[in-house]
C-alpha cells in the first residue's frame, strides 16, 4: 500500500497534509514578500487559485495561515477579521468556479480588496457601536481602493501563468 | 449556442466591471463626504498689537497651542523678537518696534489678557478659546 494514500482520521491523506503545508507556507511567504507595499498582497490571488485547484482542502491551509499569522504578528483585533474574511473569499471563489475566467476572478479579487475594510469593521461594530465602526471604515477607504486596484492588477497579470503552473503541479504530483 | 453562452459571459463580466468601477466611485465619494476634515485649530483667539502711537493691529488665530508663544509662532504679519530668560521669552520688539529699556525710564512690551494686565510671559500664558490677548507698547 502506498504510504501517501493512507487516509487519516480527518479524511486527509499524507499527500493532503503536505499540500496544506505547502499552501500555508506560500500564503505566508507571499504575504511577507509584499508586506513592504501597503495594501498590495498576493494572498487573495493564491487563495482563489488554491480554491480552484484543491477545493475544500484550502480551508485547512487558510486556517493554518491565519493561526501562523497570529503567532508571527500577534493575536490582535485584526486577527478576528481574518477568521471570516479569507474563508469568505474561498467560498465566493467556489461559487464562481464553474464559470470563472481570469477576468471574473480579477473582478472578484478587486471587489474583495475594496470591501476588505467594510468586512473587517464587524469587530468594531460589536466593541464600539455603529459610529466607531463607520469612522474606522471611512478612515480606511483610500487603502481599500489601493487594495482593490492592486488585487485586480495582480490577478489579471498573474492568474493565467499561475493557473498553468498549478495545473501542471497538480497533474504531476497530486493526481 | 456556445457563441451565445460566450456573449452572455462577456456581458456578465462587463456588468461586474461596471459594478466594481461604480463601487470605487461610491466609496471615494463616501470618503470625501464623511472623512474628518483637518481643522485649523480648536481654539479661536484674538491678538491685538498696540504700538507707540496707540495704533492697533488685530490678528484672529485658530490654534491648538497650549501657550501663547506657540500660538503666535508663524502668524502672518506678526514678528516677535526677544531674548530667552528664566521665565521664557522677554519681548524686545514686536513688528519691528523695539522696546527701549533704561535704568529709570524706558519702554517695554506688556501682555494683557482680556483687558487685564497679564501675569505670565508668552511661554507661560495659557491659551483659552475665545480669549483676547494684547501686546501693548508701554512706558515706565
């Protein structure tokens, strides 16, 4: 019996665990690599691509990435926002998966960037009320617009090359 | 059929792109309307300079400064020169008019707060919203 095909209790094979580790590492490395440019990130694009290729397994990677991020940068209020913002992107990608093209995902990525501040406002809504949440969201709008444009451009430029690379990796090592 | 599906797909993409562009415009508009505007200063004060011929020049200032010296710093058309002393700046000239100090008689620049003789130097005089401060050229 091939050791790689041993299925663990959670329904994951050893290959799956290795894959989740690689996805988590690339998400974290991608975030770190672009962290010197405010609100330009490749995490959204990677989550979209990983969802397209590896479907539900990406959820494990997303939560590993979120926990790892908390360990590196501290478990602040922003960390709570990550708990639902990144899984939501994966969920929306799954929803578009059958009809998706580079442009579709670029629009999704751009919209996600634009609404990131609004999404992240929820904890402030519970802590400080509507006024605090609204003020917090308003203050971040210029950064959300940068996030939107950055996400759109990164996705439209890198989606097809990365799609090709991931397709090849999946065929050769993960099928 | 495929051509039709492709057209519908393109139409959806176009709608998606337009929605994204409109959202960016809406967000920008919301930001421009609701973002906090920079204020010139929370305290509004008036400073009046009274020279040797009793001619008055007034300055309306908005400031966040705690003390008068900081509030007067950089006010257009108001030039204060002095020397640093134990109690702060000793005013020697205002707008070029030099105080002439002598052993028995002379002139100096006095500070008035709301018409009353001030007890502090520019550095120690607190700034309160709505107050009137005067720098008056006086003799002794």
